[in-house]
C-alpha cells in the first residue's frame, strides 16, 4: 500500500516534467492521421489543417468538435461491431487536445514535428495506375432544377482488369452532390463507344403506387412493381458526402470485364448561383494478380415507403435473404435530409439475431463506409434486415418541408432508404 501511495504521489510531478501538450509533439500527429485527408486544399472540409499557422486560429473550434465527437466523423455505435476504419479518437487523445487549448495552444519545438502527409494531385492514396475522365467538361447553369446525368466512357480495356482500390473524384465539389460509376455490359463487336448525357427525372415515387413501409412483411418487399433486387456487381465506385475511396483488403478485388464501358451517373446542383464546369474522374489502382476473392455488393432498399407530414419517427424496413454462404465486409447507410438512424441485423437460420451496425445519429453530410475488422460469416438462409427511422417534423432543422409527405426520389428533397453491403463468397 505504501508503494502505491508513493507512486501515485509522483504522477503529478511526472506530468509537470513532461509539460503541457504542444502542436508539434501531440496535436499535429493526430491531425495528420485523422483530419488532413479532408482538411486540405481542394477537399470537402472548409479549411486546411496542415500547418500550425492554419490550425492555431481554429484551436477552440477543434477542441469543441472533438469533445462532442462531431469530429472526426464516425457515427457507428460502439455497442455493435468492430470496424477497421474506426476514426474515433481515444479519450486520452481528446483530453490531450483539450489540455493543449486550455494552456494556450502552444506550437512547441519544431524539431518534434513529424513529416506532413503527402497527397498526390489530391488523390487520397497516391497517384492512380489509371485515371478515367469524362470526355469533356460539363457546364452547369447558374440556376434551374438539379440535373441527374449519365456519361458513358470507354476506358479501352481489352482484357479483364482487377481493381484493389478506386476513387471517384469530382472535378468541382461545389456542384457535384453525389456520383457513381457503373460498368456497362461489354460492347458488341463493331459497336463504337459513345459518350452520352441522359437527364434522369428527379420526381418521387408515383402516388398511385402502394405504400409499403414494412418491406419485410410483404411479398414485394418494398420494391416497385416489375423491379427486382439484384447484386450490384456493376457498381465500381461512389462519391457521396463524407464517403472516402473504395479500398478493399488484401486478396479482394473488383473485376472489370474486358471491353466494359464506364457509366458516370452524376447529380449536379446549382449551389453557387453562377455558371460552373465539372470534369469528374475515377482513379483506379490495379491488383498485381487475380485475387483470392471477387468483390460482390447488394443494395438493400425500400422504394415504396411514405413518410407522412410531421412524422417525427417514421419506421421503414427492407429485407434480403442470402441463398448462399457469404462473408460480409462492409455497410453504408444511405438516406437524405430526413434520415434519423439505421440498424443492420442478421437473422440466422438457427433462430439467433446478430446486430451488425447501428448508426444512432445519421448525418447526410457524412455517409461513411463501415468496414468490418474481420469478414463476418453469414450462412445460407440468413435474412438481413435494415431498419431506418425518418424525422419529417419541424424539429428536424434540415427538413426541406415538414408540411409535405415524402416518398422515394432521387432529388435531395425526396428520400431514399438504402443499406449497401459488400461481401465475398
């Protein structure tokens, strides 16, 4: 007991000897690891945080953001799942930033400053092996309705290619709200590649279609008549607010069949109120050899729901039953401005239920991919259930119009209910 009291008495002395936290020794390493991928010129964050002169004016705001866990963005509940891309700071790291601000946010000895991360032309993971770009800049007018456009590009692949990473990078983040790149069926012999723009309607679900909020209890499962839930193996990469590049574990890669064309689907807004141009690209990082596992993905969604005007906690569900053994790799929760929370669960054939992911506070601005630390084995016959809640009331500050009921639609003012899952067989 005497030894323990003596050791505890020395702790404040050791802390004083170490001195208060400094930017160069304590704060910069955290910012470099957790923040600068977004907080740098040309990225989604509002200000760069690569140098002390850039960080110091924002010291108090940084402390507040990490204390409230608003930053770094990470919305998964720690009660369910373990994720290898968990961005949360530890309690000790948060305390260090708090103490640094409290003691005046000192710079410290510049000799302690670690090298800043190097970003190549804005790409998160260095220069891609191949960059595929829109055929020409697209011009966005100063005003008008949002545009949903398709652009088809032939990358010229004459043999199957395996991609271990992919990053869809908007040319103009001010007007590109979200975008996807799909793989089209290989062209017929002699069929020339084409670049085309097709405007996609932004209206919501037609009013004459039935309302199905509980997609797990009906035969149609919340799907529109004539539609079918399929694996989205053709989706190569996505850009949605807050989501990073597609990065898959060693031994897993996405196959691009020979002669495939890339279909860019881009949602443009008129956010700046002036004419703009965009030249969006996708960067590809090739696997050195065919992988052990080919990547698969499915989009589990409900397309027939309705959120009544003023509803503060409307529940919408969707389900899918695997007809084969698979291993789950990752999840993405996708809703629009009324999205409130989302839960992914696995109902196993033995009657047990396994929670996979819970996002208790969904944020439209940060639609992250949650990557399992280890693949989760899912036996044939497992039913995946996704449960979402929406807030269409006046209490939702981001609600475009709480006086209107809302159905599915591509436009941001409409809603979506999607649970994206990646898996291997």
